[in-house]
C-alpha cells in the first residue's frame, strides 16, 4: 500500500518491519499537510484505508462452494 501511494500520489509513505510489528509512516499526508495546532485528528481516511487493508490481508479467504 505504501508503494502504491508513493508512486501514484504526492503522499510519500514507508513501511519498516520491526521484530514484532510493522511501522507504516506517512511522511507527507495530502489531507493534513500544512495544518498545525489542530485539536483533533484529521487523517481518518488514511487510518481507515490502513485498517481495512490489514483486515483484508489477515482474513482467511475461502472460495464459495
């Protein structure tokens, strides 16, 4: 997902594999770039895409019978 976003948009993202986790970093988020001092999160779309991506790859897929 990070590679796709980095290649096809102005969102530069990386993934680093650590011993027990993956760290997905959005270095230049098009949603919140330039926003400062906000009292609430603004990256709901990015968080939702990551959550659904993890859900999609982690669920065992069984073909219909």
